[in-house]
C-alpha cells in the first residue's frame, strides 16, 4: 500500500496492483462449450514447473506455461483470438471496478477475535473471560441453531470488494493504483473486473 495527495489536499490511501499482460489461452464458444468465455493465463513459469498436459494446453494457446488460469465471461468472442493479450489499457483512471481476492488466513480463532464477542467479566474468580458459555437450552429445542457464532477457522476465504475506484494508472510499469485496501497479503493475486453496480465514487 501507498498514498497520494489530491489537488484539494486530501490524502488518499492506495494499493498498487501489477497488471498482466494476460495471454488468451483458450476461447470458449456457445456451440462447443455452451457459453462464451475467455480463458486467460497469468504469471509465466518455466516448463519444468508445469506438467505435460498443461504444457500441451499452453502450446495450443500459443504461449508459455503460466501459474494461473482464469475464465472471463464475455458477450461476444468475435473480437478476440488465441494468443492475444489482455493489457492494462483495458482500464482507465476513474473507472469503478470490483476486486476479488482471497483474504489472509488466521487459522483457528476464538469467538472474541472472530466475531468480536464482548466476553465475560475480567474480575478475579469469574471463570468466564473469553469462553463460549451456554449456546442452547437443555429442554425446549435442546440443540444449537444453525448460524450460531462459534470458534473456528478464520479467513482464507474468497472476498469481493465492490465499487472500488482506480485512482491512477502507471502504463509504463503496468501498475494500477486502487483506492483503499484490498483482500489478501502482499504479493497475493487478485482479479479485477468491471463493476456490476452503477454507483460512482467521487
């Protein structure tokens, strides 16, 4: 993350995201696959780091093996061809996008950290500080209802942030500066796409 100052003096927190280029490895069509989509690769790797089936798949796509493959649904595939690249030019400064990523994993956590429980009294001898406590009655119902907040695995889930503004684009270094923070650790992989909302940020 970094920051910048606008002309009116306001400080804006930014996240720098390195973008593409992403080669089009495969084109899905309505006749053959039942839907229209582009399969794109990201993060080129050596052949020894891939397996033979994937090496053959990438050779069909006229490119070298890549670490990740993702599909992008499109209305029409006529303007695309295998071997083309999706460049940073697809985005412009001021665009409103959605950012999809995987949140940081925090392992097994208790309810106080995971769901911000208030917890029990801090006094000596209370025997109830950060414990679960009673979760259901012992007579009527006599079971724990679905959706009860309990300790468990925290993080490492898919997160989508909607209506995120592109504040600045560095075309030379292929970096997009997105307003605010995004899910995932430093060096993580995120997916940027046009937003499905009509709301625009100032």
